[in-house]
């Protein structure tokens, strides 16, 4: 199953056309080449195979993150760690960007 979790842009590098994003506490570098609008710090984006594909509304992003956090709270610590790590890896490798 592929999940596309909203990720918050914490840093933009216009020279490299990349951004550092925070996906539920995990930071990583992604390409921002495919977004027509200018990406700014504080934006929320959806990631597919290492590239931000679109900017999403902050309210919708925060609601999605809240639901994911509620799910994680129902798990024990070991399950939570496994899920958080796999969510980030799967979103980079998912063939359809998390859309099912």
C-alpha cells in the first residue's frame, strides 16, 4: 500500500531546485522541479519518487497529519517506528505516488 503523507517544506535551495521537507519528523531532500508555482518554506507538498508533485492546502495537510498521528498513537513503539520508516520509504518508491 502506498501512502502520500503531506510534508512541510523547511528549506528551499533554488540553485539546486530542491527542498528539505519534514515528513512527520523525518527530514529529507526532494526535487521541486515539477511544481509550477514557487515553493516556499512552510508550504506543504506531496512527494512521489523523491520529487514534490504539488503544493497542498495547509488546513488539509494538517488534518491528514492529525489522522496519521492518531493511527500511530494506537500502536506500540516498535510498530510506530516501523510504520514511520516505511511510510517515508514507500512514498519515494511508490509507482503511483500514493494514489490508490
